[in-house]
């Protein structure tokens, strides 16, 4: 979860991208994803650089299930969803569900098409696919970013799980994340300037949830959540929500701009 395993991220592999585009509705199993990743050499020696690994995130979910003997959806409900009061958030086994939904669109396969029904399960641990609304998204930004469910030591680990100065792109690892005093990966979050954020982006949908801790310990923090899809001329490789969030942050918290690498 500290993103220092050295595992190659399968989303950068042409073979995986071809499989995804051939049938985007079919979920990938952990065994299939492991076979892809473990067939490749490490991008760097573990602990010497920083690169996000979707497989690493997925395996973290399996570790939790093995350690507790309980299914991940049950753990998430008990430890996160219910304590934060996320009443509109629930586990789903497929992307077919009732109610209004943000429909998503992409031109990744060479034609502009709807991607709402594409399987998202490759991007999260098995059992962690959830549906939510924008109100719960902003509530979770505040809950996670403030450390509401954690003690001080655990919160410090969440924000800085390893060496914050390690990240450097290399020829062997161009996807390694450059870090400096304004940007580094935490454990499942990104510390961007004064903000604690998460910026998912895949197959026609992008989002950001961000939390700005209060300057005064007795004050209130600021939480922002944005989600977007793409028009026919949109750049699906760029998270459009971060640009919107950066503009909101400029209006509401001008003293704490989002670092340019993000916004």
C-alpha cells in the first residue's frame, strides 16, 4: 500500500489493454492479473522508488480477508461505510444497479461510445466495487482526509507510509511518480500540498475527492468532490475533475492551491 513494491502496473501493458478493449464487460480475476504482472521483471527494487500498483491494491484486499477470515464488503461496511454514515454507498457485484447514474462515455476503442456498463473491478480489490453519490463522496473525503477513523500514529502512516522523497521516473520505470515537498503518495491517498486527495480515472469516468485540514485545530476543514465523464473531443487520459476541483479550491481556499502537477 506504500506503492514501493516494484511491481509493474498492468494498466501500462499493451497485452492487458488489448484484453480489456476486446471485452470490457468481463471482470479480470486476481489469478489472471498476477500472471500478467509476475511474468514481468520488477520495475525497481522494492523500497527504492514509488509507483502505484493496481495489483498491489487488489492483493491488499485479499490480505485483509485472509487475516480476518471475513469478506471485504463486510469489513468495509463495518469499519468505514457505517462509521462515516455513508448511507448512499453500497457494495455491488456488477455495474448493473437501480436508480439514476452518471452515464460515462469514452473514445478509447477508436469510437465514441457509452462505457457505463464496463467492468471496473480490475481497478479495485475484489469485493470493493461500490456505488455511491456525490454527497457520500465528499463525506468520505472529509472522513478519510481528517483521520476521523484513525489514531494519530495510524494517520501519520496513512499520509507518509515510506520515504516521501523516493519517487523518481527512470528508463525502467517511466510511470514512477516524481515526488517533492509538495507531492507524494500516501497509503491509498495522495498528499498534494496542503490537501489529502484521491483521483480515480478509468474507462470514461474521472473523479476527485479532496480534503483540506483546518489551519486552526479547532476550525473546520474543507472537503470537495467532483466527478465527470467525457465528450467526443475530451481527453480521456486526463482527469478533468482535478481541474474543476483546483478552480473551486482557488475560490474557497486561495492560500492552499493544488500543486500544478495535480491541477
